[in-house]
C-alpha cells in the first residue's frame, strides 16, 4: 500500500526533519498517502460503515465501531497495512518513536454540520502517536473542520499555531504528549468530514 | 438596584416548590420573575461590559462584573424562596454572571466535589433554540444526563453532589449573534 517514494533516502530525511521541527509539537502531514485509486476505494468502504453519534461536553461527531471488527474487505486490508511491520518501520524512521506492530486503535469518524472536538492532548494509557487519514472531499476555510494545533503555555493550551483543513488522502500524525494540544474546529455547512484515525502504541 | 418581584404563581406556592425540590433534588421555574422586573434586570445585564475568558481546554465565555447584582439576589422574596431549599436562613455566595454566545462552552472539571452544594442558575435570553447548544448539562455517574435547556426568565436550582459533572454545551455557528446570560451562585 505504501508508495516506494517513502523509502527514498532523501524523502525520508526531509520527512524526519519536518516531523521534528514542525511547531507547535512534532507532527507531519503526508499528502497523497495512498494511491488515488486505493484512497477512493477506502473512502467508499468507510462511508458504507455504520456510524453512531457520540456526544459529550468535549465533542459531537459520528463514529464507527473499532474498525478491527469491520467486515468490509477493503477496511480489513487497510487495518492489516497499519498493523504491518512496514508501517511501524516507516513510523519509527520518521518519528524516532518505536511503535508495536499491531498495537493500534482505529475508528472511522464523520463530522457533519455543527460537529466539533474541543481542545485536548490525547494523553491516555500508552498512546504514542496519533494519526488521521482524511477521506472526505477537500475542505476550505468556509467549511470549518480544520485540525488546529495549539502551543503550550505553563501546561495549558495557548495559541493556535497551525491549522490543517482536511484534504482527501492526506495523512497527519503527531507525537502524543502533555503538550500535544489540538482540536477539530466546528464543521459548517453540508460537507461531511470523513476520516480514519486513532493511536499507535 | 432592580426591585425583584417573583411571578405571583411561585410566590403563592413556596411550600410546594420546596417539597418538589426536596423530592427531586432539583427544580426548574420558568417565567420566574414578574415580566417587567425581568425586562428591567435583563436590560441592566445586557448593558454590562465584560472580559472574555478563553482557556481552550476548560472554557470560553464572557465574565460580567457582578458586584452590583449581588443585592438583587439578597432581596426578601428571593431569600424566602431559597430558604425552602436550604431549610434555614439562606446565604448566597460565589455569584458569577457570564455571557455565552457562538463558540462558547465550559468543560467538565476533573476536581471532584467534596460535599453537596445547592446551586442556582438564572437564565436571561431571547428566544433560544436548544439545537444550537448552550444547555446546562449534568453528566451523572451511572445515570442519564440531566439537561436544563436555556430559556428566558428561568430559574434552575439543583443539589450538586459527588458524581455530578456540570458543563455548558458548546454553542454552534447557528447561534449567529445570539447569546444568553447565566447568573450562577451557591445557596448556603
């Protein structure tokens, strides 16, 4: 599933540097992560999954079951890929963080008009890397739905430093820490923000 | 200072209000104040300047200066009603006045309550559609959430105890320029 371009030495070097140097905390965005064909197949598979509304003080959005339990062959294939040695090696090479092959959580999400996820750091148990693969049509400023990354000041989130609007077939991942403050800004309008995401441990 | 005048319906049924509160540990009194009194109080509050408080992982709202309004809630009729909840001469403390609009919210605190407290929340708003958010919500351990939608001239009183976690639901973009004011305090 991974394009051979990721194993080019120069590309790998650039990704490592970007990951470590990106502010406000180590993260990387990789555009065109899968082939376009595979991404579209996966998108179709995700949209056909059953979603349930999740609602609390911190968030409102739709979520699938744990995708390890999906019956869809395309989803299963993607799960296998994320659990593979190849993927954990790629992550280790880029981030310097060792993740266990197969030790991951993953869910599908769908944010619709007014849905959001307020600021938090993702720290829980042994989460090491948070990742999200966008499988919706491209979002613009007027659509909302951006992943916003915030700086840390004395242990609390401070200012928005980076904002990423969902772009189809882009993968974002970041190191989970007590400073990895982030939020999904409210979606405004008719576009549906589909993604597969979770954590590597 | 605004002369507080309770809606006649409530003023003449203080005992049954007290009984209902003791039975359920909460009560919601819509059209709480007499209309003209409410409008006068609301006008004063809407005119207040405030300070925007944004702590992304905790809350977002505008804090209004409440010094001048403490006396409003220390008036005889209000204290008479509140005495039905505390079963003694009540004292009001920890008064806060906050304005909430689009993008505002509060999140559940981690700190656990050490003892039960009787809290009141008085709502001042125009027509508010609960679909835009803003509801005062309690997550309650092992139970369904308790939700108090925003409604104008509405008093909510609740015994907040262990296992009860209040928050103001995020207000979404459909609120437009609308906002509401929440007066909050402890009845001791």
